[in-house]
């Protein structure tokens, strides 16, 4: 059960990363070419935020409700590695929560803005910041994992 949820979380994270890159590049292109805010922009925003919420829910389920095999005897080194990964889980959770708050603030600004140019700039700033924060967190995990 744990492996199934972790695989879903990994694939959701990959899908989020691809969506985040497409979103940022599309908003940059839209700002440069001065296009109007469209339904596709709205679709990208909702997909971005939806995947962030989905990842948060999966992370909560993985951390609090599903445990890896607990009946296995572990060595001291394995116990230390588990403690380290549990610390990273808390750090990852708090950084992802921060990224989600940034994205939600960006959504509020884009909904309340009347000018298409302002919507695009707010969206690029807040969603881009959330993307950078997410990639930095993932980078630290990969750095310490490898």
C-alpha cells in the first residue's frame, strides 16, 4: 500500500513539474507577445494549484496514515536514515505548504485584477515563485539522497 501511494505521489510530482514549466513558459510568452488572459491560462492555473493540493493530500496520507513495513528489524544505520527521511518529510511538507500559499495568493491576485497584463504578471510572479520554491526543495532532497 505504501509503495502504491509513494508511486502515485512521484508521478503526481512529475506531472506537477511539467505543468509548472509549461505554465511559466506560457506566461512568459504571453507577457512578451502581450496576449490576452484566456481560458487556457485559467486551465493552467487550476491544474497547477490542483496538482499542488493533490500532492499535499498524498503527502499527508503518506506521512500520517500509511507506514512502511514496521515489522522489519532495522539496523542503527537504517534507523538513522529513517529519522533523516522523516525530518526531510516535515521540511518538504512545510515548503510545499508555503508554495501552495504562494500559488493561492497568486490566484487571488489574478482573479481580482481587471487588466490582462496585470493578471499575467501576477500569475508569473506567484506561480513562478512557487515553482522555484518547489524545485529548490526537491533539489535539496536529491542532493542529500544521492
